């Protein structure tokens, strides 16, 4: 009657002591303890704060675990605890996936078993022992010491049956006992070959499936070979990154209905009257398109500047003036400011180390590392600080591309590999904060973590490796987890691949690679207003439409590019640039093909001019618009001041004013003879669009002073 009164929960938890070893308090342990908490499991951590003398765990070692366990069990043995169950697991790379009731029930279902060890597919650390195993015709034939469960007296006996030293290998120790037939049988030791409880991941990655997208609320793993759902998972040996990936979902970290549960648990509230102090470390390591925008974004960061220590490493001579201007204007507003120039000849990796050291050695709570390729919303720093994660990057991608500032997985050589969820994260199908093996370009580091003695090993400098690869590798080595968040839209990355600083105004050439910044800077601020409903399009002469197209800055830089090139045509009928070699109505001009902007201009015609044409000359669709003649004309009194009446050989012609009458020049304009109508007050950045041959016979009016520039295309000749 007494027994019946106990429910199975109390029974199981009462009789089980759950033990682990963790000398260090790291993210692996944090994850392990959280998973225990999620399943109501009380864990006793052995060895806390002690020196680890169990060797480098990339090699045989770990005897210290056995010794710690031995000391603990001695105390338990003194009481009469014969039927007490001991569950032991590693901690840095282990997660609970079920509660103790389930675990104990499974254990008790093993026939004739008093101790159950987890099992794996590698006979490690001594492969020669494989032949001594009694049964290898199973999924996981060999003993793994990262998890076992059994009755106290038997485990006690196992642990005391042979001497062991800290540096000896614990797995080898247990293996030898298991392979001793007498001991195996007398102590009733069994291996969990099918992963009824323990799933070791090393060697088993193709057997194990993460099920994160089912009708069940909580993701789980399934061993698809044995069709079982393990209750404890162990990322033993070199597959820690896979466990990190699983950890994003398992132990109720992710809910199929609610998304990222763990993110919500971690969040902290920033105290406005006591904001942490941050080193904002800015790295300009390569020639960067639209750097000006980047520096504006640094200034616009939503955070009090007296809480920010600014650190800038500019490694690009080309950007020196711009950085100088920025630093001169704003550095005094920051709590402190340090600048390293390209002339200081400090490598990227060294500079990154310097920033980290500077932050470690000062009253700096966080290091916010930002590369010039990143384009951030102003709230990113605050978001990262309140995320509660120690190492976290905001996800940034090249717009519309799968290129991002994180890797979801690593290949065996330590380079990029695509994780199963990479695309879903990049495209925002799932949103959350993700434990990943590599982050770059922009991230926040909590400095307390890096002040620990062990963290001295964190470095950006490693022979033969990029600085960010070296950095992330050293974090992984220390069990420091790095995360990337795609909870919100944080910004994007610019693409520096084709950036050519030998060009005049190289940003102008970035229409394709960095279209977002290009259109922001170069399209007319009123361009989109052209498409507003009820918009009255200006028509200064019959069928001559007038639209705002390009910005002032576009016009200035466009002219500057032409003048820097400088090879204006001579205004004669002979024109070698044309197939025929003959121009009937010659001007002083430069063709876009001469300055490498032909492809760009045609794209402008297609993306920004054609939609205007379709607004006003309705019913005519020609996509993409064709245009062979695209050129800037220069009119000036001492050169060619006007152009005689002529027809254009085009379906329609566009004429973009690049400067301003009565400011940059006097006179000028365009007269449409058939309608006796002139447009003299042309507007910089505005486009005149009119039909070509037949109706719009026109002439270029005399420029009497200064220089007039226009950009012309004969569309669909
Ligand atoms: C693998 C097995 O999974 C281990 O159970 C086994 O001890 C080891 O091989 C071996 O036989 O040498 P692995 O999983 O890669 O090793 O090892 P780690 O997880 O890095 O270390 C094992 C456990 O030792 C940790 O999970 C942690 O519980 C403890 N440990 C390790 C510390 O407490 N402090 C340390 O500095 C290192």
C-alpha cells in the first residue's frame, strides 16, 4: 500500500543522484544546467572551480572525472544506499532531452542490467580493443564514458576496481572493465547500443535527425536507425558544433508555435541611468563602397557617446581623408577616442587584438566590433546589449543574397559549410538567436568573459588564417558560444568585390553591387513621387515631359567623371567611336562606353527611365530599352555653344540637365521648332523626355557664358 501511494515521479527523483563534472563555468555547462532545469533534474556539479588536470580533451584524458566521482560516491556509500541510482554525464557537451522518470524507466527496462554505459561507433581511445568486444553487430558497439547510469554499489565497485590518475583516460578505464568478462557479468554492465537513453553524436550524425518542424510543440532528435528518441545527447569529441546547432532547438529552447524560447529567457533590461560602457571598435580593413554612409552610421548609433570609447583602425590610405574629417569632427564627443592609421602599418589581426586588449584593460563592459562593410540600424547596439548573450552578432546579409556575416556550420577543414537551417535563417523563415561556429563583421563581446585567465588564448592572430577565422576558432576551443540574431532587421552588408578606387568617384560605379546605397545617394529625392497617384507630370512643351530623375550629387559626380576623363570629341563630322565613322550633327561629347559607365547607364534607363516613359507615353513597352548613343554634351561659348536644328534617330530621347542655368552658365536650353516652344529654365537632375524622329525637330540654344552639361540618350533607335 505504501509503495502504491508514491507516484512514479517522486519515486524516480528520490532514488537518483545526478552527477557531473565541470571545473570551469562555461557556456557548455550553462546549456547543460539549463536543460536539466527544463526537465526538473537536480544536478550536482563536481570539481567546480578546481584546476583541470585531466589533460587536453582533444586527446586521451579525463581521469580526473573518475577521481572526483569516486570521492563523491564514497560519501554516498556510507549511508545504506544500495538501491540508489547514479546518473553521471559529462557537462560541456551534453543536454538532457527528457525527465528522470523517463530515463529511469528506460534504464530499468534493460534486462539483467545494473550499470548501463552509453555507446558510440568509435572504439576510442584504443581502437585495438575493438576485437575484444562481445557484440559488435549493433548500431553503436563501443563504450563511451560521457554518460552512464547504474546502481550505486556496482558503480562504486567499478570505480574502485583499478587505480586511475587525473591524466589517464576515463573512457579507457571503463572500457577495460567492461571488456573483462568476469567483471562485466558480475556487475551486470550493459551498453546502450540503440541509444534508448544516451545518444553520442560522434560518428552518428547520419543516424540522427533533428525534428524541428513537426506538429509537436517541442523539437526533438530521433535516431532514424533505431527509431528511438534519445533522452540525453552528447556531442562527444569533434562534433561539438553539431550539438551547438541542435542546442538551438532542443531542451525546449525552440517552440514550434512560439519560436525562440531561449531568446526570451535571456533578455535583460538596460538601465538608462546606468548604461554599460562600450568600446566601439571600427575596422576599415579594405576599400569600402559608400564609406561616408558608414561613418554617418557610427555617429548615429543610438547610445550616449560619453558611454562609448571609440577605437578606429583604418588600413586603407584612400580613406584617410574621410576618416580624418570624421575623427576631427566627432572624436571629442566620445568618452575616449583612439585612432590607428594606415601609415601605422598595423595589420588587421594586430589591430583587432589591440582593441580587445585595450577594452580588457580599461573600464569597458562590452566591445562592439564593427567593420566598415556593415550597415546598421541605429538601435543595433542597444538590441545586442539587451539580448543577454555574451557573444552576439546581428545578422547582416548582402541584400537579396545568401551571403551573410555568419556560418551555420563548419566543414572538417574549419571552413564554411551550410547548415540545414542556414537559408531559413538568412531569409527570415525562422527568427531567433542562433548558436553558430563563425561570426564576423559586427558583433558584441561581453568583456568580463575575456578577462578570465583562460581567455588569454582568445586571439585574432594565427599564421595562415584570416583574423576572424582565428578569433572564432579560439572561441570554439574555449567553449565560448557565439550567436547570431535575426530576430529583427538589423541592416545589411555592402559588397566590396568590384570596388575600384582608381576610378573617379568609384561609388558611382557600384550601381549593381551596392544598389541600395547607390539609389539612396544618386536617385533624385523626389523620384518616387513621379509615381504617386494623381501626380501631374510637367509638360513644358507639347509631348515633352519633365521628371526629377537624379540627385544633385549624381550630376556633380557625373560631370566630374567626364572632366577627369577629359577626352571630349572634337565636334567634327568624323567620329571614330561610331560604326559608320560619321556623325551628321556632331557635339562635343563623351560616350559612356569611354568612361566604363555604359552598362550602368543602360541599367538606369531600364530601371528608372523606362517606368517614367510608360507613365506618359502609354501603350509603348520596350524592355529593356535599347540605346546605342549615350553621352554627355558640353556646351560653352569658346568651344561649341549650340546645336543646329535636327531630328534624333530615336523612338524617344532623354535629356538630363547636369547643371543649373544662370548659376553655372547663361543662355542654353532646348527649342522644339514645330511647336515654337523652348525650355530654358532646365533643372539640375531633371529629365526632359520627348519623341524622337518626325515630330520633335529641335535645336540646342546658344550658351553665352560658362559651361552647360547635359546627358543624352536616343532610346530605341
Ligand atoms: C570524449 C568523451 O566524450 C569523454 O567522456 C571522455 O572523457 C573523453 O573523450 C576521453 O576519453 O578522453 P569529449 O567529449 O571530447 O571527450 O570531452 P569534453 O567534453 O571536452 O570533456 C569531457 C568532460 O570533462 C566535459 O564535458 C566536462 O564535464 C569535463 N571537463 C573537461 C572539465 O570539467 N574541465 C575541463 O577543463 C575539461
